[in-house]
C-alpha cells in the first residue's frame, strides 16, 4: 500500500500482520488435525470473518485511510480496453439489485460445508464420495498402472455444481449467466493449458514407482534426498518448496497434495 507520494504507509502494518496471523494460525491448525485439502479454504474463510469483524470494530485500523484518486483523474492506462458490460450486455443500462448478505454468501457457505463434511471421516460421507469413481485399468497394457477419476471427491466438481445452484438462488437472467461463464472460460483457458501439462507431469512423477525394478517414485526419491541433505532444517525449508509448488501449479491445494514436503 502506497500513498500519493509513493512512500510506504506504515500505519497499515499492524492490521496487515493481524490479518496474516488470522489466516496462518487457523491454516496450520486445520492442516495438522484435518489434512492438506481444507487449510486454504477454511483458513481463508475464518480469516475473512475475523478481519472483517475487527475492521468493523476499528481494531488496528489506520487513522488515515488511503484511496485512489477520483475516477476523473485516472491515467489513461489505468482504464480497461474492454467495453463496459452491465447485466451481461455491452453498453447496456445498469440495473442495481439489492441482495442480502446471506444470499450473497450462500454459495460459499454451501461449498465450504460440502467440502468439510466430506473430508471429516467421523461424518461418514467420505467413503461414498471417494469410492464413486471412473477407473481406467492397465494403461497402455502395463499391469497395475491404473487411473481413477474420483469425480465426486474433486473440489472442482463441488464448485461447478454449486455455481449452477447459485444461478437459481441469485435469480440470474440468461444473458448474465452466459456472460459469467464466457468470462470464466476466457480467464481460465490460458492457465488451463499450462495446468494440463503440469498435472500430467505430476501424475507421471507420482506413479513412476510402477516399474520392473521396484524403485520408489520420483517424488519419493526427491523428498528423501531433500530431507537427507537438509537434515533437521527441513521443516524450515519445506514452506519454500510449498510456495514454489503453488507458484508452478497455480494452486495452493495442488502444492499441498503433491509437493515434496508432504512425502
């Protein structure tokens, strides 16, 4: 955060540290007691509630609030080259519809609830969601080289399903729904290409233990080598590996599931 003379505004440091701790502490607790799939989601939600509540109470908030200049003073390069879209129509009239906070948050609450309930073994839903899958056995004729698609277990399936429900809950018109999906596909298509090959490489490395020599997978070999070289300093090194994995894969969850530090 910088002010109009491009000097660092130190007044936001306390709330920034508080916001960071509000995420990191729940993230670490959830990762330790539940697993690697939910820390990012639940940690963010918990932090959001804590920080918003604190901000409303004025806790650690800076006295001088910085903001951008009025839109009339914006530089030309600040403006988007895309045509303005309102209600799914370029150059259309803007109609503002009031929506309650509960209705606006409902899709996120549903997503979080489904993911949490299906990831906690004591609830009893985990076996059904994990065992419902499509299996491709003996790929390319290699015995025991199988591929499973646990489509109900994938978080992406939950997000897509809830997005359709959200269209109904929010009473979105057809043009608005089309515009939202069009923008989503446009924004994710470029990253999807890199993710496609990245995930394929990760799967190759994870399943490289299927070999005639009985060798460990590449992931396991790299993890053991890194742990042996770093020794007791490995817990300090592993977060950087996780950050690198999140940068390469574009997903903190993918990094948590596949990075060296969990092997």
